[in-house]
C-alpha cells in the first residue's frame, strides 16, 4: 500500500454551493417544481457529506466503500470524495519509552537495558492498512530490536577491543536506529532517533561485576606505575654511568634497581638506611 493524494477542493467554496442549493430547494418547493427541488436537495446532501477538516500535522485517510482513494495531509477546510469515511493519523513526532528489559549480553552476563525511540508517521496508508495498530507495532518492534542489539555486544570491554554497550553509546544508538528503521518501514514510520536511557548489570551479579571493575582499574593503574618506575630507574642509572658519578658491578646494580623500584612503586614512604662505613 502506497500513500497518494486524494481529490480535494476548497471547503468554503463547496459550503457556499451547498447553501445555495438549499436555497434553491426552498425556491423550487415554493414554485412546485418537485424534480428540480429534489435534485438541488440531493446536491446539497452530497456536498455536505464530503466536507472535512484537517488539523495541522494530521493526515486523513479517505476510504470510499472499502477502497482506499487517497490521503488528505494539507490542513484546512476541504471537500473530498462524497460519502467516504476518514481515519485520522497523527503526523506529529512521538516518543516511546521502552520498559526496562533484562537480557544477556554477548558474554552471557544479564544486564538491564531500556531505550527511548523518537518517531513519526510518514506514510499514513501503510500505518493504517499494512499493520493492525502502528503504535503497538512500534512498541513491540522497538523492544525486539533493543534485545537483539544488546545481545551483540558486551556490557563493558576491559580489553578495549571492539564496541561495548557502556563505552560506545553513540555507535550502539546508531545501530539501534538503523535496525528499527528497517523493521518499522513496513508501517510507514520514520525513526528519527533511538538512544539508551538505562544500562546496568542485573542485581544478581552487580556486586561481583563491581569488584571486577575495581580490580581491572587497580591493575591498569599498577601497570602505568610500573612502566613509569622502570623508565625512571633506567634514566637514573644511565645518568650516573654517563657522568661517571658511580660505577657499579652487576650485583650492586641489581640491588640498586630493586631498591629504586621498591621506593617508587611502594604505596608508603620508603625508610632510608644510611651506610656510614663504606661506599657500599
């Protein structure tokens, strides 16, 4: 089903003609011209049955004896096909907030996720005739697409490889929007935006995953500290040897490296031991 424009003329002009026909009916009745009176009365009735009002950002789907004849999308007062039925479809931008769903991410961890979908109807014929209830169709397909996208990515990516639900919100929202558009095109709906509004681990694993996040953060911090400490030790030994301040054999160099690393990496302040008997 494809949307098409329906026949229409200015409603005020048609109303003027209908009133004129009513006056002519009265005149013919007085003049006892029955045939002309009946004809003018039927003309007024036919015109009156075709008058309709369209509000801004609305579309009136016109059905004539079970057959779709077109849609009236321009707001105003119009005359269209006589004795037809009209179904009004809103063209305004709408929001749909999904329920908080519990799904498993790609790693099998249960997560709670929800999204908001911003959409509008762009084809009123498809919205009315191709699906039974386009608003319910949007709701069900949105939750289905959200579940599908959530199962393709991990909640968090500790190795920083690929996308994750928490770390790549823009990319996930873009994919969710594209998948929803493919699903909702059948109903004549345009998806303007789809974005996650809630994302969290399920309550049964939230505590364990928090500990995992903390451990990963501590490990990452330790790696940075160790890399910095090694660089500082290399710089210190290289400068001592370059300027000839101190010459150390391999054993004492290893001891100095050990002491420097302990002093730099330790979380507590190092307690120095002063040797007053010899250089070593």
